[in-house]
């Protein structure tokens, strides 16, 4: 970044462009070391721009699929997003953007559930009722945004595939998975 005079975002894009240019050489060679039943995780923490603004991550996913990898998207939303309906709707829109851009089987996870103090909050947001969300949103946002609020909630409702599985690392369930119960 220093050598090229790039900031964090420019450095990230530069690295992804470099990876994209070397998918058939470097990456193919690296992937040969893994067995058929191995799971590989490519983590892009808080880097929504990689799938919402530029095609690099989608191209990366398409490359993996061409190489016969089964690919699944996992979107983590911090449980603190359920403390504020505006953050929750924003998280839903970001998740929906990832789902649409990547066109993959997708799992949305509500993480850090051990930090949630109110079980009522959890229940209201895991399978949210559109009227509840709209009512909450209209309460928080200025009245002139009511039409926008309605449109956002309709999108969340129409694409009902945006739902979240809660995970709490402090509670162990079957198969070693950590779920909130």
C-alpha cells in the first residue's frame, strides 16, 4: 500500500485484482493440497465492497465453481444489529445484496448472541413480522421517510430468504454447533 500510495480500500482492491489475475496459476496450485472432503473458508470481514461494488469476489466464486468446488456464502451479522431496527434493516439489505450478487446457497448468521441481554429482542428479529419492523422503523425515522421505510420492509419481506440463525459460542448443542435456545 505504501509503495503504490494506496489506502486500505485501494490496497484491498489491488490485492483482489492480483488474486483474480492469478487464479489459474497460483490459486489452482494452492487448492491442489486440499482433499475432497476439506472445507475451505475465505473470510472477507466487513468488506461489503468486495461483492457490492466490484465483480472480483463474484469472479472468484465463479472460478471455484468451475473447478468443481461446492461453494456456499455465509453472512455474519453482529447481534448488536438487533438492538436498533435501522441497523437490522441495513444488515438485511447488505445480506440481500450479497445473496443477489454472489448467487450462491446462502446462510445468514446472527453472531455474538452471548452479548444479547433481551430474549424478546431476539424473537422479534429472527423471523420478523413486517408490520412490526415497519412500525419500529417509522418510530425511529423522520415522517417524510415513511414511503422509503415501507419499500425497504417490503423488500425484506418479499425476499423472505433473509432470515438469521443465531449462534452463541457459550452454549453447546448437538454436533458441536453453538445455537441459541
